[in-house]
C-alpha cells in the first residue's frame, strides 16, 4: 500500500489569510478614506472663502 499525500487546492491561500491582517487592512482603508474626505472638505471650504 502506498500512502497518498493530500492534494491542496490551488486557491488555498484564501483560507489561510490572517484574520488580524484583514481587519487591520479594512481599518486602514476606512481611516484613509475618512482622512481623504476630511482634506477634501477642508480644500472645498477654503475655496469657498475667496
């Protein structure tokens, strides 16, 4: 009898994606968009002052 090694699927990386990294990435994306929106509003408010 030969022992067969289990075949890993090609897209196995999705299941091994670290949860903490995903949460941190999501938080950075949200925080980056909030910061960009705030800067946009500052520039818009500054342009209205002229």
